[in-house]
C-alpha cells in the first residue's frame, strides 16, 4: 500500500458487481503486500508473491458472493487469508510426513546453525490467537503490520482508527506477544 495510499478511499468493493471486477482494482496492491511479507520469510521460501495473492484471492471468493462492507474490510480479510496460508504452509512443512523437523540447508552455509522459523511462525500464530480473544482490534493491528507489512498510517486507514491508536495497540500487542512467547519457551 506504500505506492497507492488512496486505494482504501477509492476502492469500493460494495459498489463492484462481482469479484471479477474487484481483482483488477486490487491485484497489484495485494501483490505488493504479499511481496513484502514473503521478503520477511526465511531463506528457502518457495512461495511466490503471485501464488500467495492467488491463493488468498481463492480463499476470499470461495463463497460465491462474498460481501465486504468497505475496502478496509476487504483488506483485513485479505490479510487474514494471507496469514492463514502462511500458517498452513508452516504446519504442513513441519508435519512428520513432509520432513518433520528437517531443515533445508544451503551447502555453502552447512556449518552455521539456524532456528526453525516455521516453529517461530506457529508460536506467533498461537500467541496471536490468544491475544485476539482478549484484544481483537490489537490482533488485527498485528495481522496487518506483521503478516501484511502495512505501515502504521496504512493500518490506521484500513481499520478506521487513528495512527496514534495503532502505535499504542502495536506496542501493547508486541509486549503481550513477547510475554506469551517467552513464557511458552520457558515452560
């Protein structure tokens, strides 16, 4: 959303007659968001931004007549779809029948130990689910900031709240998630 900050103002999914009319309006923006998210994924990631957008789009329109109140509602739904796709992929990769705890190793860096990023992603997802039960709007801020890569201003616009409130929610959510993750790691 960095290059088209007015998209949330100009795109009206409620005014579009069908999902096929929405895709051309939001495709490049979704692809930019997906590329940003995938850039923050661990090395060896095989999912491409285009594939993430297409899979998210398919999840969004799986219901034959999806309805969104406004563009913010659409982008929050898209962020959740992208998050779920990344979590599902991490769980699938971690499954024993798909290699379990094995990790892809670049031969040039074979002697360098590294963390299992899928485990970290799944732990963050579990902590985020717990946060969402107590503070749903803070969880939405995390989804948009962490999983989609929106800025504070873009998140504020998408959720219809002030940028200052986003900063406050982001700080509180990060502290809460950090506490949950360190408590889980210690126990």
